[in-house]
C-alpha cells in the first residue's frame, strides 16, 4: 500500500513480531510508533491515516 500510494520516501512502515499473547496483534510500526490490531487492507490504510 505504501508503494501503491507513492509514499515510500515519505513514511517508514515495518511489521513487528508479537511480544506476547496480549491479543492486540497483528502489529505494524509506522514512523516509529507501534500500532496494534492492524488487520487487512482497511486496517493498514487506517494505520497510515489514509482512510
């Protein structure tokens, strides 16, 4: 989605491994901020603030 929207140079996104069984995953890190419960395309768009 980052590449599709042309944001590769503007935003840093990475997946991160679960640190326990809290139930808040899957998680991504966007510009250094951990975002929990990112599920599917809509979740990624929301995490990136593109919804």
